[in-house]
C-alpha cells in the first residue's frame, strides 16, 4: 500500500511539473516570441528553486532557533552542575531574524507582479485571437467576392455561348435557304424551252 501511494504521489508531482513547464513555455512564447522559450523556462525554474531553497533555509534556521531556545530554558531550569556539563564550547550560530512585514510586502509585490504578468499574457492571447478572427473574416469576405465575380463571369460566358449557338443556327438556316433557292433555280433553268 505504501509503495502504491508513493508511486501515485510521484506520478502526480511529475504531471504537475509537466503542466508547469507547459504553462511557462506558453507564457514565454506570448511574452518573448523572438526568443527561445526554453531559456525563459530554465530561468524561471532556477528562480523558483532558489526561492524554495531560501524558504527551506529560513525554516531550518527557525527550527534551530526554537531548539536553542528550548535548550536555553532547559539549562536555566537544570541544576548548576548539569548546566556546566551541558554547556557547549562552540559559539551559538547567529539567529536569523523572523519574517517581518517588509518580507511579507516583498512576497505580496512578487505575487502581484506575477499576476500582472499572467494578466498581460492573457490580454496578449486574447488580442491575438481577435486579430486572427478579424483576418479570417476579411479572408472570408474576399473569397466570397471572388466567388461572386467568378459566378458573374461564368454567366457571361454562358450567355455568349448561347448567342454563338443562336448565330450558328441562323447561319445554318440561311445556308439551307440558299441551297433550296439554288436548287429551285436549277430546276427552272432545265424546264425552260429553248427557241432556235
């Protein structure tokens, strides 16, 4: 059971890391389209790692301070002989100052900057989508105008073809009429009597 739980936790963390990389890459493409998004992702992940390390160090130093305070209180309540035996010859490490309002304000400013950057990315994507939609609409109108022009040209060609066909029929009728008149003229010439 514990092995299965650890495996599921590892898969979940890998999926979260993949999603985080994907989001950072899309943000890098939107903010810096002329640069390699891998550089931006690497820089952001390094900054996140440094922040996590600093947080762990701060937490560790806070834990050490609490342990030292507990040790000092134990030494104060202990008998003098025991206090002499447990006294350390090494100097105590310098205490890390606790989190102040300035640190909280800095964290809030950083979060605010990140939210502003994400908002700018969303606005840029929205603008790009709107521009793509407008371009697609313009292309559609242009294609419709070309289609109507082609249809008008086709109708014009069809009308010209009908006119040519009518002229051909008229020419054929005139030709048959001429042939008939020539035949009648020949018959009249043969039946006319000759006078010597």
